[in-house]
C-alpha cells in the first residue's frame, strides 16, 4: 500500500508541478501578440493568454485526477505555476528580479517537502506535507516580507539592487535547501514533519551522513534557508525578525524533539548528543544532569 501511495500521489504531484511550471513556455507561444522585450503581463493579449493557460491547466487536472489526488494535484500545480512564473520574473531586468528568485525557491521548497516525503515515508504522507498550512505565524512572516519588499522597492528602489547581498542570500538559501533535503533523504522513514512522542518499531537513531556533522541538520538547513530568503530580498526589518523568530522556534523544537529521542534511545542518544553539536547557533538542546 505504501508503494502504491507513492506511485499515485508522488507521480500525480510531479505531473501537476511540471504542468504548472510549463507557464515558462507561454512567452514563446504569445511572442506574436507582444512587442519585442515586452513582458507577458504588459500586453493585454498576453494577460488573456495567461488566464486561458490557468483555466486549461486546471481543466487538465480535473480530467486527470479526482478527490484526494485532485487536492494533491491542485497544490502541486499551483506551486509549479509559481515556480515557472517566478523564473520568468527573474529573467527580466526589473526591480522585482530578486523577488522572482525568492518565489522560485519558496515554491520549490514547499513542493520538494511533499515529494521527498512521498519517496521517504509515504505512510506519513498527507496534504500537510506541502507545509502550506504550517502555522499562522509562518504565514504572517511570509506576508510581512512581501509587504516590506514592496514598500522598499517603491520608496527606496536602489536598496533592492545590492546584487552582491542578494547573491549571498541566494547561496544561503541553496545551502539550507540542500542540507535539509540531504537530512530528509538520509533519515529515510525516520523523518517526520511532526515530532514523534511514541517510538515506532522501525524508528532507529540516524547518526551517519549529515547527521554526523549536526544533530538536527534539517533544522539547520531550514534556519539558514529562512534567514537567507530575507538576505536575498534585502529586507533589513524582516531579516532581524526572521532571525529572532527562527532561533526561538528551533530552540523550542530541538528541546521538544530531544526529550523524545532521549526517551527512545537513552544512553545511545546521550552519547551521540555529547559528540555532535546541534548545528544551530547558541542552541545546545536539552540539558542533561550528570
């Protein structure tokens, strides 16, 4: 059943993501109705073509999938559309170029969370695996960064053109994304988006690969990915806010998880804890009395 779930839900998500991302080819199809160098949204016929494209993709998903699979498909298709659209935005010289980079990585992050879960741990796979409904605080943080970028782009456009800073943020995002996905793949079925309070029969302590460098590599990756997005956007206010909020969130999350891990693995985890750092700055995890 688990393998079948992977085939059905994982495959439908890949197809839907690629269908949504095919918006990348829309400018080629509409090149005859737009002026040279004119963006898709700048031409009325281009905007009409975009609306038709969205309607056609949704119709295709409705024809291909039903019920739960359609719910998977519509989310993956939306993320693919956001990914493709942001690549188009980032390919033109405009004040929103770096925002295009940001949306590209944001949409890929959420989709890849679902896909890796489908590969690694299909038993725990659900619509929540997209992390689109992570928390109210997460949503408010995202919207705040968009608002800050829009305001500062309008009032201080030169502030958003610090290319070297955006490139540094891009490197942080890439590092964080790669580290988190390596951690998920290394942990395999042991990885779960929800902290487990009960030990399953298949639950083992993973200490190899990136887990030999950090006790919580998935959190380390997410931490630097989160901060990197704000460096990429050159958002000074949200950079401070994201850093403080992320640090507090992961400090509490690490402590919660380590209580469970000590309960699951006892001395084995305590020995591992003694030799391998969390990887997060100024976060040491649960204090254990000698």
